[in-house]
């Protein structure tokens, strides 16, 4: 039911009806209320599932370690952007306001733990190339996550949609043109 509800929330926001949800899920409308006390409880469950970092960490763990560093990072950014776009879409259509959490310390702790888990999953992808990196894999993982967020966020970035290759190129090679090969002089 959660999977069927999410695209409807992205399309209709909180105005989605339980009838629409039931049709999309292929169940009777009353079935919704056997699983969730209210439509708001179902919406909360969708948000909890969307914000759960475990699925993203599981996807990152499935990236083929035999890929070269570029390939692993492009795959990782593709996964991260999918998660971010999903969350941004829900924020937009549900008009989620940035309200102070009920327990700010608990919220900060959850965000910190989630970021650490995500960075650890990314660092694992970077670890085989550790001797080629200027930064420790954990630090490079944090950089990759930060760049991906800022270049994917619809408000922080410009109107362009940066693809995973552009993000990886920025992380690995920066903004400088590749150095031309030295000119050979004839003797």
C-alpha cells in the first residue's frame, strides 16, 4: 500500500483520496483503514519509508566492486540522486514545512547516524582506490554526498539537471581543463 501511495502523493499531495489509494493498491478502501488508522497515518508511513536510509545503503552495497572507480561512483551518484529526487518530490507536493522537530536532539542524532551510515557505504566503494585518493575514503565519501545533494537539489542548484557523470567528474577532476601533453621539440 505504501508503494502504491507514494506516486499518488507526488501527483496529488495530501488531497489524494483513500479511494484513489485503494484503486492503485488493488485493495478495497476499507483495507486501508485496517492497516492504518487514518490517511495521515498512511502518509506518515510513506514518509518514514522514503526517509529510511537502509534501502539506499543496500543499493550501494550491490554496486559491482569490479567496476573501476569512475563506474562505482557514477552508480553511487545515480542511486543517491534517485533517493534525493524522491524526497524532494514528496517535500514539494506535500508542502512539508520546516517545522522544529518534536525532539530536536533525537532528530539531530538520527540525521547524524543516517549521514554516517551513508558515508560508510560510500567509503566502502572508495576504499579499493584509497591509495589513489588525496583524501581518506570517509572524507571523500562525505564530499561526494555533499556535492550530490547540492547539485541535485532543485533550489540549491540552477535549472540544469546535473547527471551522475558530471558530479563524479567534478569530484575527481575539479574544474581545471586536463593538462595538455608537453610539446615535443625536434632535435
